[in-house]
């Protein structure tokens, strides 16, 4: 299974875009499904969280925080 981390203001639209095959990276993993999402107070907070998750490795971050079912 592939994992993707990103930030957006419209989660439903973003997921539809990824599943429609519009992006180079995301077109190869469709259909995508939501595993977990965070709501941040600001864009800068979201970017910081995204960098934290990606620096740890998305799957490892999810496992370490018991976010995978």
C-alpha cells in the first residue's frame, strides 16, 4: 500500500483530484482512500505537520501514533 501526505483547504476536492489521475504521483496509486486527516488552525501549521510526517515516513508516523486500523 502506498501512502500520501499533503495539505489542502478542500479535502473532498483533493481526494477526487487524486482519484481522477490528474497528478503524476497520485495517478499511480488510485483509487486512494482516506486513512487519517488532521485539521490545523493555519496553513503554516499544516505545512509544519506535513513536513514532520514526511520526515518520519508516512507509514511509520501513522504506526507510531496508532493511526492505522
